[in-house]
C-alpha cells in the first residue's frame, strides 16, 4: 500500500524549498488541501518549533523553516 505524505510533511517540504513563503502561497501550492488543513498544520508545526510563523502586515503571514532543528538558533529574516 502506498503511503501519502501527511499535511505537515507537505507544508515542511514547501517551506524548505521556498525558504520563506506566505501562508496563502502554501495553500496555492497544495491544491488537494483545504485552507483549514494548511492552517492547522502550520499551527501545529509552529507550536512544535519546526517552522516559524511571522506577520508581514495586517492579515499576511510568512512561514519559514526553523533552523533550531539543525542545531542553529532561529533568526528569521524577511526581505523588506
């Protein structure tokens, strides 16, 4: 039986590839997932420290991969 990647796995893969991406960008890149599924996965991954969720302005959020998993401190930087 073929195993499908979890929602969290899909989100982590996208964030690793993009370095920094908007929450809406993740939703567009995963058309088989609902916005709610993406949001809940980002929430869980953020709370566990695997990704970092940052605000870019009113209602716009960016997601980046946490460097903590690789033994480095988290230093998120967003382009201006």
